[in-house]
C-alpha cells in the first residue's frame, strides 16, 4: 500500500490515539506503561491534535464513510435476500397494474410532508404508465397518530376502500390526529365502527411491524423511501427521477 507522508503521520497519530483509548478503558495491562510514559503519550497526542485538528476531522469522516458503506452493503444484501417480502408481500396493498413489468415500492407515513409532496408524482406515474406496479408499505414512524392512520389504512382493505382512504389521507392538510383519521375514513364511505373493529386485528399490527423491520434491514430510516429493481432510494424524488429509475429497470430487464 502506498502512503504519502501526511498519511504516515496520520497513521502514527491514529496508533497513539488507539493506545490512549486502550489505556483509558483499562484494556492494557497495568504494567505496560509507567505513569510517566502514559503522561508522555497523552501529551504527544494532545499536542499533535491541537496542531493538526484536521486529522481528527478526517478520522471522523473516514469512520462515518465506513459506517455508511457498511450499512449500504448490508442493505443491498438484505434486498437480495428478502426480495419476495419487499415486492410481493400479500399484506402490502398494490396500485397500478398488479401484473406490471416494473414494481416500485414506497415506504411512507401519512403525517410525512415529504410523502405528500411526492404523492402527485406517483399519481401521475400511475396515470401515464400502464405497466407500473406500485407497492405501498405503511411505515408509521411519526408518532401514535401515524400508527392509527396506518392501521386504519390496512383495515380499510376489508371494505375495499384502501385506495380511496390512501388518496384522501395524502391530500389531507394540516395536523393529523386520530379524529382526523376517522373523519377521512367516513368521508370516503368507510363504515367507521367496522373499521375500528377491524383495526384491532392482530394481523394488522404484525404487518406494520414487518414493514418497520424490513425498512430497518434496508437502511430506510425515514419517509419516504423507495425500492425499485436493485436500488434503495431515500427521500422525496421528482417525477422525472422516478421515470428515469423505471426506465433503467426496464432497460436492464431487456438486457
């Protein structure tokens, strides 16, 4: 491995820092360093970092990059291993063409403003692309009202009203609480009493927990989050970006 002089200095500083951490944690044998030697090492480290603060910043950046890289690799492996759960879980509602040639998966929360921001693009896609299959993953991460909304949405399937409820919730402005959720439910023709009974079905809680666990495995930490082909895409994206992702998957499928 070729290292420049600056890299060598930093490597040495990292060794000194590791030694100091080990000493402070009690990992080194008590007889390894005398108190004077310990003080000398700590002084060297302190003086070096005081003169070269960028070393510490670079080390922190390198550590952050490694963590992100490791997380990305783990997420890619999870997507490979759990594709069936991601794209074909029967507990996940589907819009568009159920037999479409491309599946786009969205993890979302009804209280997320960015999910609402991207919703018109998704609706436009469904109107324009008759071969798109959109998979909804209820991912209620923004508090108890989000959980109520997610449970209500899945329970609405039992009255064949998921799509209507979903669109109305995404169009809802202002603060969302339990009362607002049930008001929306009534406005789209749901029997609210039945809905509330259906929401108590343990299968709904299991489905929500499964989505949360899946999102964690895929390193989706917020909403919205998308999965398409072999890609995990965090955050709200534009209609053009969505089209590009879909086109790329189709091109890959054609070989």
